[in-house]
């Protein structure tokens, strides 16, 4: 499913990444550094970060000889002046920081691509339960546009704050969105999804240490991505996340029970929405593997209809399609470029 590119004059962009020291931030740095329309790239971390004033290659040796940029300190008080000339700002911060800095960042002329969950949910009352804090910028929730790159709404073109979807929702929604026409026939939907350990972030945690890794479920039915999946799919799902003992990737197994199932021909027709997509591959009878999508911005989907039960498998790289490369797709579409420009295939 391809969005039409608007006719715009391409010009080099002044781009900023805030929170560049984390896993998703580093992936963005790699993508943006090689992007043909990024003229100037500036990297920031919190003023209190232990990584402040280090060069990103000190944290990620793969950047040696390729990205020679420092991680500058930034505070809410300095953000407006420091980013005054930015064309695009990528936020790879905590959810709370995204919300707390909204007032300052919204004063900029730049488009903000927010990889946190700070503006993904439709109403403020969901944040205390699923994110653990009261939302400080409730009036801004209606201004943010959800950035599921293959399913953007009309508000995207004029939006200046793009809420880039979470990793689990991306894998789930790409499989579920084509089925919206059949939502009234769906009795219940269960999503079992396994993520690599990088999905937990770069901060040290006992659960994410190599000696502790296994395969374990967590936050059944109460994960912060549950309301995001439900709202944008139009379904009431049961979301069951799992932490796997591998670095990166997400494999979601989605089981849908219909009161009256669509035919295989009908399913093929709705899934053909991705026929022209360079990044989403979908086919009946396939079993996607993480090895086929890790280190790429692609999503592989396979579906199997058994009577009134439809099982869908959806595989993505959690740091790319589930974060950095999807943000880059939104950046491209804002500029009128093909969605896949600079996205690893």
C-alpha cells in the first residue's frame, strides 16, 4: 500500500536526534547519516546522561571512521534555542520527557518524530494506568498524528508532531489493519508476541543480563502497548508479550476467532493492499522467520485460515521497522520522498 508522494522541492535537512545514545537512537543515527537529504546531523542526550560529551563511536564502535559526532547535553531550558534551526527532530527519549518537553518543542518550526509512547494514546486517562504517570500535555494528544507508515491518515501532511508506533503495535497492526472490514465478524483476538532483549532498552536490568535470559511472558493484558493496539485496530484484543533470549526482532502470532469467517479469496483481496509495498510482504501459508527481517526495515506476514480461526504470523526488527526505520519512513513521506528511501531492505 503506497502513499502518493506530494511534489516538493527537495532540500537538505537540518536534523536532530535527542536520545541518540540508546539502541533506537543509534539505529536512527546510522540511517540518517547515510540519508541523501540529511545535510546536518546533531546528536543530543540529557544533560545528566553519563554519555554526555562522549562521541557516539565510543558507545558503538561500528561508527568508527563513519560517524564522528559528539553527544551534546540538552535540557528543557535550552532546547528551544539549541534547536531553533532544525527542520526535523527525532525524539528517542523516555515517555515522560517527551511529554514534559512538548511545550518547548512545539514552539519550533521543525517536525517532531516522537519514538516514545508519550503521544500515541488517544486520551490522557489511559496514561496513569498503562504508563504510570499523569500526562502533562493533554491538549496536545489531539494534535499528534499516529505514524504507522503504511496506514497514515489525512492529518499526516499538516501534522508537526508524529507519534511513531511502538514495536509490538507495528507488528500487530500491520497484520490487523487490512481486516477492518471484517471487524464486526470477529469474536475475539489473541496476540502472542516475542521480542528480543533490545526491546527493553539499553539500561542495565537483571532480567536482561545474558545469564538470566530465557523465554518468559510478562504484563499479560496490561502492557502499555495493549490500548495502542486496540485503539488503532478497532478491536478488543488480549495482548500477551514475551521476552526472548535473542537480541532483536519480534514475532507476533495472532489468533482471530470469527463468528463467520471470510473466505480465503476475501482475505487475499484485503491483504493485497500491500501488493505494491516495498517493505511489507504478505502471503498465505507462509511462516515468517526473524532471520528474514532482522537488520531490515521489512515486515513479513503469513496467514492461515482454519475454519473460523485465522492465524497470522508477523515478523519485524523491533529496532528498525518497530522504531527507527519507521520514523525514517515518516520523515521521507513528509519530504515527498518514497517511503523506503534509506531504509535497509
